[in-house]
């Protein structure tokens, strides 16, 4: 099992505040860290709730994701 931890930000849809997240991606695949960083950075200007961010990352990398 591979485990990747990443920190990033998104905008809160309620008040437009920048929210910092920590996400743990767990998968049997190997994922290039650059791919993870590029993807989460692309989300930084999007307005999303934590659950939506988690679902997007899990779908993108076909993995189990926990977001704090």
C-alpha cells in the first residue's frame, strides 16, 4: 500500500475564505507526486466543500482518500 500526504487550499463556497486541507491518499498504485501536486494545485481556486474535494481526489487517483 502506498500512502501520499499533501497539504493544499481551496476556497469555501459559503464565505470565499481560503481553507487549508491535509489529504492522505492511499492506493496500491504508484502515483507520481508531481501529478498529485499539479492536481491539487489546480483545485486551489475552486469553491468546494471538504467532501467534494475528497471525492474529486479519490476519483482522479482511483484511491482511498481522507481529508482533514
